[in-house]
C-alpha cells in the first residue's frame, strides 16, 4: 500500500506550472559564502550545483511534484535525473538520488546536503557563474514564451530577457551576453569543472562577441546597431503575403544561402521539443 501511494505520488504532472517554490529559489552555499565548497543555484525549473572543485551538475526540470515534505524535480533527458529539495529553517536541504535507485525506493540511503543562503557573490565566483546563472533563468522565460506556438510572444520575450540597458532593443553586447550564458549552461549541463566553465565563458567570449555582431548586423535593418522587436519579427511575426512575380523562372537558391540569422536559429531551437 505504501508503495502504491508512493507510486501515485510519483505520477507526473507536466512541467509544474508553479515551478520550484519561491522560498527554495536563489543561491545557496556550503561552507562560508565567501569561499563556499559548493554553490547551489535554484530557479523555477533548474537546479545548478557548482562545486569549487569538481564537475558542475545542471538539472533542467521537466516535472515537479511533492514528495512528503520534499519537492521532487525530474530532469529532462534519457536518465531523468532527480533532485529533492526542502526548506530546513533558514537553510535548504537537497538530495540527488542515484540514477539506478527506483522511484518506489526513494529516497533510499541518498545523503542529504545542507545549504545556507548566500546573497552576495564573491568576485571570482560572480565572474565565473553570474552571467550563466542569469541566462539560465532567461532561457526558462524564453522557453515558456516560445513553446506556446506563436512567434510574437517569443520575440517579445527574447528582447525582454536580453535587454540589459532597458531601451527595449538588443545590442551586440546584450546578444553576446545571451550567447556566453548559453555556452555556460551547455558546459554546466555537460558536467564541466570550474576550469572548463571558465574556458567556455572566457575563451568563448570572443566567439560569442563575433557571433553577436553577425547576428545583430544580419537583422539590424535600420542600422542603429540594435535589434528592435520589429526587426526581430521581420517576416516572422506573421506569414508574408502571397505576392511574388509571375515573370521569371527558378534560379539557384544555394547562392543565396548561409545568410539566415543566428537569432532566428536560436528561437527555433528554443521553441522546439
Ligand atoms: Ca535596429
């Protein structure tokens, strides 16, 4: 009977409308906040554990449900990694069950990790993780806006999450920030060490900047150096009218290829399954 109840508790609700409870979100540390042995950053749908020494673990959740007094998050991907979180006084407790542990045996002998709230990042860790963690939250907002199936809210969300300066447009530095943060998230998802994360965001910064320039220039129709919602939505927010010209005959499209914008590719990926 207990097993059955547990099994029922584990029956999935689709990607939890509420996300991880607010009180559990934010940045946590083990040891002193100035020199933590590990950081834990929790967003609505992600848990990033960042040891000072060792591989990062980023779990992006596709489902959440209560599990006793814990919140159980189930990650995307074939392994469906699981993370359990709960408040403990002013602190946070987490468990990361082994992939081989069956759902009906949870939590088994999974160790409980204790975390304390860390509000101010030390400079080194802020430089290493700050931008990536910010973009992690931005990606969630983009996914939520873009998976609705229409383009206009997706483009509006891209500008909203990327617009640091508040002018309602995206400049080269703002696009580069999104690309650097995405590179960080990819590296963290692959279990990068701090050194590898520094490489992804540091050495990758030049590449991100070059890509950002191409992306902005490719869509900056009025040439002001920034991308507006209208520029991002050009030919995309609605179907173009079926005009054309009956004269002429088909030529070679290949010669015109390669020019499509990187941001458009990004939006397509984000909106995908
Ligand atoms: Ca522009």
